[in-house]
C-alpha cells in the first residue's frame, strides 16, 4: 500500500510538472501580446531515454536498465532595472522500476536465504580433515546466515585456529546474529523478509574468488529498509523517489532559478551579479572533473556518461564578478567570487539496487550499514589457521556470522548548515594580448566524496586471561562489544588551488586546453593505519586537444571533430608496502592516467552525426567504447541510437588488502613469529577496496548497454 501511494504521488508530481509546463507555454504568448517589447521566452523539451543491458558477471541478462521520460522547461524574462530572470524546471519519470522490477524494483534480489550463497573456502578442507563441524559449515558456500560463530581465544589456545561452536546459545564461545527472534543460522527472522531481496556484494562485476563479500539488500527502501541511510541525498529512497528523483526534499526539479544583473562601476568595467539556484562551470573537461567542483554531481543518472550540465546538482549560490575590461596587459580581465551558501550535498553515487551505482560504492555502503544495524554473514573471514601461524596463512577461510554493532558503518555524519560549512571560491580570469585565455582558481569546500573513519573501543577483552568471553560476542549478550572493522562516514574540508589555460595554434590547426589543481585535505582508504584512512595532497591535471579535420572518406566537404584528453592524478605521500601476504596501505594508485577520445562527424547538411567516444584507464586496464549516431529528423525532433561497451585486460591488479586481518585486537591479528602485530597482513580480494583500483570504468565492465533516445523540442 505504501508503495502504491508513493507511485501515485510521483505520478501526480509529474502531472503537476507537465501542467506547469503547459501553463507556461500557454501564458507566454498572452503576456507577449500585452508587452510586445518584453516577452517571456519559453522552451519546452521532452526526452525519452531507453537503455537495455546485456549479461552481467552472473551470466544473467539484466534487460531494461532505464526507461526515463524527462520534461524540461526553460524560461527567460527581462525584468526592470537591468535584471534578468532565468529558470529551468525538470521532471523525470523512470519506469524501469516497474517494467523490470525483478532487477531494480520490489522483486529484485533473492527470493529466500538459500538463494544467496556466500563463499566458504575452509568448508571442504575441514570436511576432508574430519573436523566434525556441522554439515552447514562444511560446504564450499553457505546460505545467508549460515556462517560459523567463532571464538579466537579458544582457537589460539587450541593452537589450531579452528572456530569454536560450543557453549550454550547466546553464551560464551558462541557468535550469532544479535536478534531475539533469530532461531537458526539458516532461518532469518520474518522481519528480514526470509532472506529475500539480497545479492552478494559485487556479483554483477566480479566473482568472490576467495575474498570477502556479504549479502546486500537491493530493493527500494519502502519495500526493504535494511541498510537504508541518508548518505547525502541517496541511500534511503523509496520506489517513488527513485522513479521521480527531482521531486525530493531538495526540490531538485528546480534545475536553475536565478536572477542576473550587470551594474556599471566605471567607464569600461561593471559588476555582474548572479543570485539563486544554479550551476557554476569552472572547467571544460568531459567525463572527469579537475576544476569543476563547485557543484556536486549526480552519477546515479548515467554514471559518468551524461553531459555534466545534465548531472550537476543545482545549489543555492551567490556570484559576484568584477568585469574590469581591457587593461594595459590584457584584452579582458574578470574577478569572480562564488559563495555556495546551500546546505551541503555530496555527489550522488547511486543507491544500491538501481542501475547506475558508480564504483558499486552505494552497494558497499548499504551492505555495511546493514551489517552494523542487523548483523550478517561475511564470506571467507575466519581463517582455518591464523595469519602468520604455521599452515595456510592466507586461507582457507570460513564464512563468518557477525552480530549487530560489530562490523559495518555506524553513523553517517553529514555537515549541518552553518557559515563555516558553506563553501567559498574565487577565480581570476583574463585574455592576453595574443589571445591566450587563462584562469587562476581557489576554493574551500567540503569533500563531495565520503571518507570512512574506523573506530573501536579500547577495552581489552582478554585482561581476565585465556578463556574469557569471546571478543566477538554481541551486545544482546550483555557484555562489552569490540568492533572489528567499523566506520563512521564523514566529509572532510578540502582546499583547492588551480588554474586553466586555453590557446589556439594556427600551425597545428587545433585548440589546446589545460587544467590543473592541487587539493589539500582529501582522504583515502589506508589499511596501513589504525584509523584505516589518511589525508593527502592530490595533484590533478588534464590536457585536451580539439582539432577539426577533413577526412575525405567520412565527409570531404565538412570537417570531422577530433577531441582528445589525458587526465593525470598524483597522490602525495602515497603509502603502500608489502605486508606478510600482500600489499598494505592505500588502494588508490599513486599515479593514474585516463585517456579519452571523441570523434564526431557531420553528414547530410549536419542532419546526421555519427560519433565515437572512448576512454581508457591505463592503471585499471579498462576501456569503454560509446558509438552513437544522432539523426536530426527535423528542427524539433532528434533521434539517437548508440551503445556503451566496456572491456578489461584482466582484473588481477584490482585486488587489494581487504582488511580481514585489520582487527586491532589481539590475538585475531597478524602473527610475525610469536609476536602479535596489530596491523594488516595484506590478505586481499576485490572487496571492499578493489573498486578504487578498478575505477568507474572497470567496476562497471559488465554494464554493456544498447541505448535509444528521442528528444522533441516544442
């Protein structure tokens, strides 16, 4: 019933938006007749965007991944005393959540606990050794809730590293899901939906392959609230809110709503003022951003592949620009101050269970939040022998049950509105006498990407000697809980300085674009530190070349556009070292490079335009190819047919330390000889940190799509 009402409400919102658009179209001519010299200028556009996705990593065809209908109105009006008004309203209705509900809607994910299988590499080894464990724990995989509960005190005392399943239910020596209704590891309580609505983390783009993984809820949050939290405008959305994303608490249907004025302040200078909800464009790059950080970005719309003007999140901003005009050394010079006084919003990385979840990060967040709130099973976590002890130190591993409040994301700390949490930028730009355009930029802002800060409690559960209560016992047992890998999500303050340079080369018959930025305060995952993150300076740059070129076999009478870019990122004080079994430290590459190429041709008097966009991540060894052809059927109607295809050259370099041995509490930590070292052993897999090495292209390498769009301008 709740979802039905939500859908109806969403439909009413879209209907109201359509009515507003129609009203604007109807009233504009009447107003124009009353005031011929000052008419409204209104443009209305309708777009349908349909995507069909092929097989993902599970071998199953995803099917329809987007059926988005968008209605957009742009209105401009000259006001009194030099003021001008501009507004852009946009309403979206994505029917994929109804048309393909088994992938993205109320029926997504598993139908029961038995449908979700978590890898348990120690099971067959324990069975062959005749260790006498319950049959449920001896398979190569276990169902959701079917992991072992282990006590490392007894394991170390026994010298075998084996899990202890003895003891009365809920007493010492037992770990279980901490829920009073939980009866058996393979029978989750009814409130969990009998294990329905789950997927294995990352299964769309990689196999577990001996790494850690866990079950992640994937249904809309009004259907299944597990793991739902506000990660900054996403992560807790209902089906209706996913279908109609602009009609949220932020009123995002107001894409732009601002007034401008140019006030003379001298003979050749003026003060330009722009106030309201807007997008501030500081960069000229495609796909990736360097200087363009004033507005956050909604990657849930179409990952990195939509135009930035369509996916920037509008913010309430005040701009003041002192236009100095020509000076002794410059053709033109401007000084711009930007104050983003809106409530903080980060990038929208996509809610788990939707079609576009960049880096698969939203699924990792939702799964970790569910682990903290409800407990869960983690694949391949408890070793058959402890790291560093004689035996297979890197495995095999038992799938392991954890109680609530032991592992996962505890809090999401979004900055509250205050003057100190607003964001301020300044830019000086000019044009030299020989036509060289440049800018110098500086900004202080909150990171638009989250940082996870690990925490734990200082109580040592072993002070009473060997045989004490397990450090993994849950809060329902009335004892102190020690957290293994648990985090708070925060958004640190970042300071940026940078600049850009544009110039034309007659000799090369090309235009060159350069952008560079240095930031201080960005935070990165770092398994070499107890807090599991570090703050680093970062340098980013991009060089772009645009060259119209005659290519006879394409069109001898019209140039074809070639546009190439190379992005570079360097992390200062990058930390990575060789642990006992693998690399430990920062999964992000110290130096990373991504190249892009656009080839766009124009045929049939520019009515037909084929193009190819490619991008290659040199470190992740992943590529994307996006061919398309646009047909301008008339001045009002444009049709586009295209595809989005990703490839990779192996994924072995994506694996990284997964923190199975990051626990700071001895004795479940790294062994070096007979010494307990509270540090990671470097045991690795794809989860959770491999996504940062795979990048946005590699982590979506199985999201291959056919695309059709129709755009009509009224």
